C-alpha cells in the first residue's frame, strides 16, 4: 500500500496522522475544527487547509467519526452488527473514489421493554469508535474482548471472532457536564478543575455499585456539601464516581477476563480505578488505536 | 385558635391561604415571588404587599418551605427524623414572636457507601414537604404510610406513628429539565408541550424497572427518533417514563399497602400510572395537604 492519511473527524476535534507504507505513524496534527464548526459545503476546503500538503499522489485518505454522519461531509450508512474490518471496509463512503473515503459507523439493536407492546427493540449507534475498537484489538493481537471507550457518550462493545457483536452507549460524560454546569449542583461544585480526590471518587463508585439511583445519589453531592461532610474540592470527584459507578453497575463481566479501555489517559485511569473496586482487571490504550484501525481498513481497500 | 394565614413559600412560588378559626380555607392567593426572586432584606415588604391586608389582629401566620432556608427570610434549623407535628411545632423559627413563624425542614441520614472508609452516612433534607406529608396523613386519618411528593426534587417519605421516619430525595424533575433543555436530546425532543403519550410513557417505565441504566436508556430517546421508531410527539413522554421508572426502581414497597401521592394533578397521574404497572395502588392529594399541615402545626402553637 501507499502512504495513508488517517483522519479522525469528530464533533469537536479534527485529528490526522500521516502513516507511511510500512504502517508507521510519521506525523500527527490536531485542529479545533470538529464537524459542528464546519458549515455544509465547507468540508473540502477545511480538509485542504488542514491536510492538503499531505495529500500527494502516493497518499490515500481514510476518515472515521462524525464526518460520516448526516451533518458531516458525506453520509456513510451504518453497518449492522456483528461487524468487523471486512464489513466496515465493504461499507466505505467514497468522497473521491479510489482516493478518499469515510468509514461507516455501526448500529445494533437492544431488547425492547418487557411486557409492553410496541417497541420490540431499541437501536444503538456509534461513529468512529468502531475504528478504535477494532484497532485496539489488532494492536493487542486479540480477536475478542470487552472494550470501553469512556467519554461524553461512552461505548461498551463486545467483540467476538474479530467482529463487534453488540455495544451500548452511556451518556456518562454528558450527564456529568449537565450536572456540573446546569443543575442545582452547579452552585455547590467549585468552578474549574478541582483535581482528583481518589477517596471521594471511590465513595461515589461504591454508592452506585450498591444500586443507589443516580437521581438520589446526585442530590447527596449537595447535602454532603451543605453539612460539610466532604470538602468542596472533593465534590466533583465524588460526582464523577457516582456516574462512572452507575455506568459500571449494569455491565456484565461474564466471559470477560479483562476490560480494554481506549481513551484519554486521565479519564481512562478513573475507569481502571472503578473497575479495580470490582476486582476487574483492565488495560489501557490511547489514540494509537484509531490509527491502527484506519490502517487495517485501508489495507483492505487500497492494496498495492 | 384565631384565624390562620397559611403560607407556602418555595423557591419559585409564593402561595397563601386564609383559614378561619374553624379550620376552613376561605381564600387563596398565589404569586410568582418565590424566594429566588426576593433580595435579602425584602422579605417583610414582599410579605406585606402580598398578604398585609389579611394580617389583622385576630390572625396568626405560619409559613413553610424554602423561606426557612439560609437564603430565606429567617433560617429555621432542620429537625432530625423521626419527626412529627410535635417535633416540628417545637422547632418553629419566630419572625414575629407569638404572631408569625416559619416551620423547620427535616433532615435524615442514609447509610454511607459500603466497604469504603470515610462517609459513614449521607444526609438528606426537605423544606416544606414535611408539612405536606403530615398534612396529607392528617387529611386521610392515617398515622403511617408511604408518601411521595413528585417534582423537581421528588421526596419519598415513610411515616410511622405520626412521625416521618426517613425520606429520600430524587432529582427526577430536574434531570428531566436538564435533558430536555441542555443535552443532545434537546435537538431531538420537540419544543413545547407535546402532550402525554401513555404507551411511550409505559415503555419508558418498563425499561427503567428492568434495571436499564438511565445513562444508557436516555440515549435511546435519540436513536428511537433517528430510526423513526417513535414519533417525535411521543419522545418526551418516553423520557418522562424512563425517569419516573428510575425513581421507582429502587423503592421498596415492603409493608406499604399503598402509596400516597401529594402533588399537582398531571404529574401525580403519571406516578399513579407508573405505580399501577407494578400493581401498587395509590391515592392522590393536592395542595390541600399543605393547608391541613400548617393548620395542625398552628393549633399546637397558637392555642386560644
């Protein structure tokens, strides 16, 4: 294969990596030009401004993330689970046929509510995470595993025989931001980054794992402050523990020897800590998973 | 006893009732002058403007709600549970001794997180609801029961032998508003009141009762819309069902033959519907519970 320009174009960030014919990442760039900042019709010009100099005759480009959504450059219809590298590679949306393409997201179905007519199943979706999940397993030399990608909308995915069997989205990061910025807790929580308080975090995780409803325990952040049971600097960590613990509460570890965490370091460490409270081992990977995933998909589509 | 001016002064609303010496409500008034709209020092003038003409020589005044908080007219320290009419009546904060008083709120303690050092218990608080709870039971001729007051911060209280033994706060109404107004769902949910869709509501309740995490099921509101599995007009009812179902999920009905719902009619009916899905009978009471509670407390403090 020739060189690859691997692009991760999400809602708020645009990142790219130049990968040589041997699969080695040679350079990386990052821009605050997520798709929410790009007007319809302006995708080609933003792309050229950011990566035009890398797109020589010997380079292909593969993009993943929200760039393939209805609000993106070109819609890449969701690929149904189970789906692995082959299914995803077969579903590329071609911006410039043979040269520039977008990786499709995945969809799956969850069981609908029991005993109530109408909703037989409820869909779930991801865009960009499929590339990270498959790339992470490739880097680890695995063809199965339980993978979590923490974030605004965390994803939990089960992979078997190299294909994502099913996954679930959790609005954990978004709930944290909503409660911090817009709820009654915004008056209680100190502004800015108060740092990480491991004890307050673990207390929050333990409460959530006990089955305490988040609707109730979140109010505790306020009363713990009112009654001065937790210092102001610890409240944010406690809330973070309540939320991450709630995300873990419903997960089943059956058959998973460990959890693979793919994401930014600080947040991934919190998940690793929360999992350790349940004696579940975890290993962490960073953005290299995205590049590995795009590289593997490219190899199926841009052979020599 | 003389006449009573009963006042329910909450965060966003100020309501008052003129109750005659026989306990009959003669007139009611309501103002958009909750304590959040009143500057420190202006409580007496707002009170006079709204109710001055009712405060003759033969009238006492008793107030409940956030007016007794630090941000209110005069702080009435919390009364610890268990607490009934006698404890609350003994804890009045006197604005005008012998003539105008504020009812204290209640506090209780919940078990802290298991297996983690530090937090032995977590406090919970209410202000105003204690009066409604005790008033509701008085109206029903009961001295025990399980009472819920749905709202921005719902309260569940267990009463035994005429005293509130314990209670729990759920930020259900606030979460609903946060998700509707500030989350990614705000793009999906139609603006304004879409009306009530009973089937979509019950589907939401059933999902929550199954133990589905709210962090996950809330994202379903988005995907159900994306995939056109629910009409736009039904989404808000579905989200309401997810939240009320989550509030009910953790409740234990042990020993409660029924639930007493005290609140506004439309919201109370939703709770009654959700409880019926669990075969839990419920009866409903409205604002008359507040007046009955204040009247009973007044009778202990303003005897002839």
